[in-house]
């Protein structure tokens, strides 16, 4: 561990981490509300309040397994210092802002992991990486949208079979009500998985400065701060990405919205309990594509879906490169 920082520098770095969390909520608000907005069950301004509340209370439901993975399972905590954390956050924030401005639903989670990896490797080489944790995360990049896709597709088949004797009007009315529950569960899963990533970053910074003693853990004030920052970001919303996620990939009915959110929520709940830092963006996009494909393959606008996949593929390398450059810039100017 490096020499202890002055309090103002430490507070400043924690503030930068919370800014990332705020931007994560802003950037990923679309994940929580895209389906409920696109099915016109809730107006965007009400939907963001709904999502922000469930994002905030998520810490009461889940443990802190994901924070543990981020704090100790991506790069060796022994090489972490203020410059590594700063460079990692710069890499993630820059990529988040670029994709948010372009309306591309890339992954804030993988931007952060890429930033952490890039900064760690810039400082200590490839030996800094914890390959077991990284491999688990890379596998999740592929599996989370696939699981979301399959669960949503199965739910569409089950729900369609169960409601075959009902009138379209009755089905629509029932699922408009049920979508409140599915959107709540998805927002809960989003808050549980995504906010924990910043908790892990702040906790490993505090640990590197000797603020946590000899054992790594996540202080309760860090948990509350991260949940609050993400909830505030969600309140600010991200309408450009809502439009891409909810309207441009495929048109959704309330029943399909319910299936997409429930499939996405189930995936996030499983991942969070297992301590796997998955991408909520990947998960809900996979689920939305799944409900569209369940209707017919041509219902999915594959050109939009493929452009999103390209953004996913380059997110980790791009944020890693920005973080590595930021680390070198700090060395030059310090």
C-alpha cells in the first residue's frame, strides 16, 4: 500500500467515484424505465421517480458480494493507490459521457472494470490483474444478455399460453398493472448490482490508505452514499437511451414489457447474489430482443441491436486505454 493521502485528496477521490455513480444512474436510468415508458404505462417523469426509489432501497435486499469482487477480484488490491483509482474513474467517466452523448446504451459496469484493469496494468503490468475475477466478468458479458434473452422469450411463450382464452383488452389491462411490479424488480436488481461497483472502488481506495484496518470491507456510509448517488442520477434520466432501448430495438406491448423486465430482473438477482458484476444494459437489451424475437425475428431491428453490440465489444478496451493514458498523464504532471 502507498503512503496515506491527505484528507482533501481522499475526499476528492471519493467525490469523483460518487460522480461516476451519479453518471451511472443517469446513463443507465434507461435500463430501468425504457420498457414501462415505451409501453406508455408510465410517463418518463413519473417512471424515473419510480426507478430511483427502488434503486435506492436495493441495499436492503442484497449482500455486498459484487462490491467484494470489484474491490479485490479485478486487480490486486496491494497495487491500488490514488492514481490508479483516479485513472480508472477517468476512463469510465469519459467513455460513459461519450456513449451517453451519442445515445448508445453501452455498459457503465464494463467501462469501470475496463478502467480499473487499464490503470492497474499501466502501473504494474499484467501481473496486476486478478485473472479469476476478470474471466468471471468476461464470461458474464456473454451470458447476461443471453440469459435475459432466453428467460424473456420463455416468459412470452408461457404468458401467451396462459392468456390464450382472454381478450386482448383484458390481457393489456392486466399487464399494465403487472408492469409496475416487474419494473420495480428490475430497478431493484439494477440498484443492487450497479451501485455495488462504485462501493467496491471506494472501499478498495480506503483500504489502500489504511482506513479500513487489515481486512477489506465496505463501510455502511459508503453503501448509503453510492445508493443515493445512483438514485439521484436516475432521477435526472437519460431520454436518448430510453428511446433506443424502448422504441428503436422493437415495439413493445405491456405484456412484452413485463416479460422483458421480469427476465432481466431474474438475471440480475442471480448475478448479484453470486457476486458477478454483470452489465444491466446488456441484460435488459438481451431481454428486449428476446421478447421481440418471440413474436417474429423480423420484429427486431437487428441493425440497431448490432450497433449496440459493437459498442459493448469496444467498451472495456476503450475505457482501459483512456484509463492507462490518464495514469501516464498523472505520472508526467505530478
